């Protein structure tokens, strides 16, 4: 008779971090809302198309640098047809102070062409159509859906990724895991503005090298500050 099969011992795992309680999660967003009741993107725009251009230009660039460029560009060309008419060379003269301007000019001209030819010059409102535009990925689509069209989406950039992990709001190893975690767990009443609050928190307070916990409005409910 053969010996009975034995179960292999489970591999030791590090203890998972306990999930943040709903009470603390709500307290964090209430504190962020109290400090800034109507958060806005720092990119300057006056239409969904201007926002799309600004967001495409903002990849690996500062909002301040993008605003300096678009303040000159938009009075001259702020529709897909007008930017298409500028051509790559014409557009480049306005955006050459911004990092990766060559590839951004190429993408924007192609995007304008698609908008004119397939969408009547209008920025589409669905994720699929937005992500089909040249140079527009999931993050940019999320910004447009949230900020231009009021959808409860979460565009996770480097700041939000860091803040979500540090605070314990939505720990995750990938951008998509953090996005899904934030969308799933953020109380609905805060979801529309959560993207802006978390970006601003990461940009000005919860900085990468040295978070300024001593002046942070959510410190008492933050995992990092509480040593969790
Ligand atoms: S308490 Fe510190 S670690 Fe936590 S969010 Fe604020 S700045 Fe970041």
C-alpha cells in the first residue's frame, strides 16, 4: 500500500496590511473636502478640447510649463481644425518649451485629424473613443472623462499612486490596481473630486522624498503617519 499523500506546508507569507476602515476612509475625504471644497485641475482650459490638448502636453511636464505654452497657443488655435491647419511645424513653435514636444506635436496633429474626420471636431465622451486617439492612454482618458464630462473616474498619476499606497487608501503594486482600489472603495459622494484632492496632496504635501506630515490635514487617519 502506498503512503498517504501529505500536504505541502504553505509557504510563509508576509502578513497582509489590514484594510483601512470605512470610518477612516471617510474621515480622510471629509478633511480633504473641508480644506478645499471645490478642487480644480491646475491646467488652464475652457473647453474639453483645450483640456485634451493640455493633458496630452502635460505628460512628463509641469502644469505651469503647459499653461505658459497654451496661453499663447489657444488664442491662435483652440479647435481641432485650427491646430490641424497649423501643422506639426506650426504647432511646434508654440510647444517647444515642453518636454517631448516633437512626439507630442505629432500625436496632437494626428488626434486633431481623427477628431475632424470621425467626430465632427468634437471630443468624444466614451473611454473607447478617447483611448483610440493617438497619444491618449487610459490616464488621459480618465482625466477627460472626470474633469470635462463629470464621470467618477480616477486618473492615477505618480502622485496618486504614492499617496494611495502611503496612506493605505488603496495599496497596490500597479497603477491599475490602485485605480481600481480607489474607484471601488472611495465613498461615491467624494469620487468626482477625489482625483484632484489626491493629486494636490501628493504634489504639495505628501511629497516623494519628504512627506510634510506635520502640516497634513489627513495625518491622524493616514497609515504612514500612524505607523501601520
Ligand atoms: S500624513 Fe504624511 S504620509 Fe500621510 S498623507 Fe499626509 S503627508 Fe502623506
